[in-house]
């Protein structure tokens, strides 16, 4: 070692004249000084080199060895004076082989230094560099863990060696380039390479080959297309060997992937089996969602045939968007694989043509699919499909997994069907029990029919139920009850027994008749009613008891055509049989109850007549005995007025005696009028004229000096009403006069008449409405009692007489009043009754 200690300037002056790379390292292995030749070798500026570790500029494979070697030299180990070769990589990634001669020296300040004199070796032959690059790439293929990684490393290695390369895959009918570009013009040579198992060179338009097709082998039929200036038959063995290495790496990766895939599939299928085996089977949508996760699919759809031999329908899906070209229940994207899948056992992968069809109907959203047929007992019952973008095609492993999952899906659907069937049977049993309890506990026909209508809708899963009862006298079927949605509408329906309507046919033939699709023709309970209700299917069932026709039950479905199967008809017939028996029992009870009611009414009428006769006899005696003294009192008061000509208190006392005597006389007259036997003489009278006459008479009696308006109104279409016009006129006048007298400050009295359904029959209702102070609630129940009055001059017999008049007409009277808001008296009279009472 030279004992001289060199400064940095001296070292720079020492190395700069050299044209070859020269550099000086300090004791830490950093570049202390470097000349321009070394900077050019690295492709850097001198300032970017000096001060950095020399290890930054050598190949990574050499760094550990050189670092250890330099530490030994720095610690005093002797220097090996032999020339050594190193690989130096520049900023463009090019590696140059450099021979280095090292010399030790001292640095100013006592530090240790090393002078490195470098000579760049001449470039090696291209073939050697290419071979080394391919060997390096072959080594890198060992660490590739997937087929895609193998392909990526192989293509990168070829490109690093100066080639252009692509992988072509044979799909049975055509060659496909994996990166999506079009195959080369002479791609037919690739088929030759595949069939012969040897490289085939192309480039007929040049003097020398420009590219080669190398059969790769491996799990798929693939060909390596390699192009470059060094492609020639003399290099074929090297390229063929590399292609075989790539094929072996692909096979190994495929085997590893298959093993990992098999383990994953077993775990996935086991997990799905546990998912299906839950106590409560999950809905199909949750199963499809798991299938989508396993297959990384954007859409999974399930088609199932409703009945054997019928085309499958979409019943569940995951990922379809309503309203989009690829979404919705009728989306054509679900039909691309459907027909082909129904004809193939196991799973299928979409073909090239089907992929294009998927991309077309989904506007590019999908471009790959797989499907599997669902089978039960060897017969196809549906199809499950999975869709993905075209960049992520399915393979045979995906189809195989989907076919396995399809078997689990069939199990799930069967479990859900059995559970639904059990639930349906349990529901039917409960409904039948409820109907039995209800009908056995209800003895009114109307209540039974309403309950039965709603019950049949739930039991048979139909839209509406209508019950018509047979009117034997008129030979017609009359609407008696309907399910809740159309209960009021159907009561007015009348179907003649000799008509062509379905209900009439069922009644005549006394057997169930079903029309599965009303759009294909067939009679119903009137075309207008069918159109109004929107019926699509109809079933009629007879109601019979002991061979006697009771009526007809009609059920419909507005959701669409449906077959009424034998099981459903048998269930409906059994229910209708129980319903007919309940109606017959209710009618028997109603008949017996009517007989008892009629007997009780007759007895009550007889007792009432006897009481009134006794009261009338007593009233006549009392009236005779009271009116004789009253006559004497009237004469005495008149004589005293004439003789005494009283004034002051005497005149007032005589007025009181006269008024009270007159009141007593009117009370006796009212009592006689109340107890006088009367048999109303009924005639059909014009109601409007009766009301107008009564209103005018009432106004004349009670409202001449009062600012009271009184009006009458009759609903249009009311026929002549059977009544004793004299008695009804007296009743209306009594109530109207009371109403007028209750409004001393004036107001309005309204007399309104209309028809009303009451107590199971249509009646005439007359309302007398005033705007008076009203009647206190605690007195309402006494207003019709004889001799009860709140007026100082009243007799208390007016409303009692009105009540008796209405009862004699087989009618009734009621009162409604709100203090401060007026009072309403309500008359109810039968619209139809015999003109003479028994």
C-alpha cells in the first residue's frame, strides 16, 4: 500500500484522465470519487453517484457477498490482486459485465480507501443473452402459484429477452388470443403446431422467419406465438424447451389450483348443505345470494316449472335490476341459456355465440354465463343460471360446482314445498275447525253466509267468494252474501234459473263447474259482472241439503287464469256441504223463532187490546163523572163573571179556575182519544201530499205568530205508502206542533222522508227535525209516557197518542236529541203490508 495520504482533489485529478470507469471507495464503502466514465456507465450524473454506497450499483445477487468482502478488507484482510468480473446495471435496466482491478490507498485524514479500475467487457452473443434470460424466466416460473401468474411471467420473460409474445387458446372451434386482440393472419399455423407437437415458423413474406408458433401443452390447448429478429429454426430447440417449461409450470399450477379448488368446493358444498338443512328452510333468494358469492357472479336467477310439462318461470333472482335492459322478470337476458340448459344434464358454460347474445341483450353488462338443470326423479323441473361480465368467463369447474349446488337447491325447494304443504293442510284444518265452531254457534243465516264467504277466500286461496240463495217461488238465484271486498255490490244480483249463466248451470246440474280461463270463453254470472270484477277464472259449487237446492257458491280469481284441480274442488265441496247443513239448521231455527215471535206478538197484542179496552171503559166512566162537574164549574164561572163583573184579584182567580177547568177537560179528551179502540184503514197514499197537508196544518196550529220556517222533502221514487191518512196526519201534526212550540225565537222545522233498510226489511223513514233547545238525556226515555210533559199547559198525551198510532200501523217511533242542537223524531212505517190487519 502506498504510504501517501491522498486528498479528494488529488484523487479527482488522479482518476479524471482515464476514459474507462474509475472510482475510489472510502472506508464505509461509499463512492468517494468517480470519473466521468463511471458516471456514463451508470447513466447518471457524477453528483448522483458520489456519496452513495457502491452496492447500489451492482446486481442484487452480488450485494451480500461484496458487502461482506469489503468489510473484511476494511478490517485488514489482504487484498486479492486478481481481476474480478461484476455485473453493473444502468438506469435503463441494461446489465454490463465489468472486470475490476482493485488497489489499496490511504485517504487524507488516515482513512482506508480502495481504487477500482474498471474495464467494460465486450457484449456477449445475442443468443447467449436470450438463453440466459429464458433460463432466468424458467427459474421464475417455479415460484408462480397460478396459471395466470405463469402466463404473465412467461410473457414478461420473452419480452425482456427482446421478443414479442402472445398466448393463443384453442376453444374447439376457433383460436382466441388471451389479451383480446385479433389472432395473427397465419393463425392456422398454430393448429399445425398443436397437432404435430413441434414449433412452426411463420413470416412467408420475409426472407427469414419472423415469428414462431410453439405448442405449450399443459391443461389447456395453448400455443405460444413468439416474434422477433432472432427467431430462426436454429433457435427452435431453445424456444421449444422454454415452451415445454411453460407447459410444465402451467400443469403444476393447474394441479395445485385443482387441489385447492377441490378442497374449497368440498368446504363450500358442505357449508351450503348446512345452510339448506336449517330447521326452517331459507328462501331461495338467500340461497342464490350465496351462490353469487361463491361464483363471483353479478346475477343468479332461478327458473322453475309450475307444473310438469309447463315452461319454467322466473321465481327468484339476485342482481337483476327492475326496469333495466338486463333486469326485470321478463328480461330476455335470462332466456339466452334457458333452452340449452333444459336439454343438458349437469352444468353448461355459455358458448361464444351465447356470450355475444348476453352482451347484446344486456348492453354489455354481461358476457359470460353458466347454468345447471334442476331435476327431480330424473325429470327436469327448472334451471339455475349465473352471469358475469365477459372479462371474467366461467369454466368447466364453475359449471360442475353449479350443478352440485343445483342438487342442493332442489332439496331446498322440496323442503319448502313440503313445509308449505304441511302449513297449508294445518291452515285448512284450523279454518275448517273455525268454520265448524262459527256455524254451529251462529243461528242467523246472514251471519253464517258472511263468515263462510271470507272463510272460503282464505281456504281456497281465491280472490272473491259469492253466495246466491235459491228463491223457489221466483225460480231465481239471489245474491245473499259476498266476501268483504264486494259485500254490498253482490246483494242486488239476481240470476234466473233458466239462464245460461254459470251459477244457473251449477244450480240446474247440481255439480261443480270450473272455468280455468274466462278469456277463452265460457259463461259466468253475467258478462258485465265478470268485466267489472276483472275475473280471470271461475268455479261454481252447488249448496244442497237432503237433495234440496239451497243455493250456489261462486269463487273467482282475478290474478290470472288458474286450474281448479280435483283436490281443491273436493275440499270446496266438503266445505259447501257443511255450509249447506248449517244454513238448513239456521233456517229451521229462524222458522221456529219466527213462530215463537209471532205467537208472542199475538199474545202481547191481545193483552194490549184487553188492557186498552179496560182502560177505555174506565176512562169513559171517569170522563163521564169528571165532565159533569166540569160543566157545572164552567156555568158557575160564566155566571159569576156576568153577575159580579169582577176586577183585580177576583178576576184573576176566576181566570185561573176557567183555564184549569179547560185543561182538565182537554186532558180527559186526550185520555179518551188515547184509549179509544181503532183499526187503521190502510190505503196507498201519496206521501208528498200527506206531508204537505200535515205541514200546513201544523203551521196553522202552532206557528202563526212565530217566525218559524217549515218545509217538507220526499226522496224521489218512493211508491204510494199503505197508511190511514187521518191517523198519520194527526201524528205528524202533533210532533210538528211540538217542534214549532219549542222554538219561541224562531227557526226551521224540516220534515224529510226516505227509504231505509231497517230490521231486515225496507221501510219508510220520516224525520221531523227542529232547531230547538233539545231534550235532556235523562228525560228522553219518558217522552212517550202518558201524562208526561214539560210544558205548563200541556196534557202529556200528544206523543203517547203518536206512538200508539205508529204501533197500530206496525211501525215505530224514536227520538234523537242533543241539548242545544235540536231534536229529531223518527217515524218508521212498513212500505209493504196488507191493507187490513187480522
